[in-house]
C-alpha cells in the first residue's frame, strides 16, 4: 500500500478540472484537463510542469464496487485521490471533488472505489503510468 500511497501523493490537482467520467467493463476512468506530477523526491508542486499530462485519465481497474456520497456528479475540480486501505488484492480509494450548480453553489462529492489497481493513462502517447 505504501507504493500506491507514494504514487498518489506525487499527483497535483490544484486548479485542474474534471472533464468526464466513463465506466468501461471493470474500469472507472476520470479524465482531467491537466494532471501534474511532482518532481522526484519533492513533496511540493512548485509549478513544475515537466511531467504534465493534458487530458490525462485517472484509471481504476479491476473495480469490484463503487459508491458515491451524492447523486450529483463531478463537474468542476477533482481535489484528491487517496488510498485509504487494502484488503487482500483490493485497494480502497477515495476520489474527492465537487459539483458547482448553475447558481454557483459548490457541493463536495466523494467516490469510494474498491479496485485492484490505479494508474494514469496519457492519451497523447497511449502510455500507462504506474509510479
């Protein structure tokens, strides 16, 4: 679980926006307008753009269960992706973000996802990033 936690902590989502969500077979995919990664051995973003992925996808694969705390869907920011537990070969993830209404009311949303793995998909070169 430590490797997954370290990978997730290397992602930066500030001022980044949700574009769409897809469920395909056993995958849940969140597309983000820009995913940034921290520099190696860094714990802060510091405006580093060397590993930016435009229209990158957060992919949860081997999904066996998922829930949301709200009927609304993301339509604005994704705040974070965290791994909060592991049981046998399944990770427990929490994806936090928000929905902003036409009246500019922001509502926090969480997806709880139980899946075998998580990775980033880069649509620019079809690469899969796992660390």
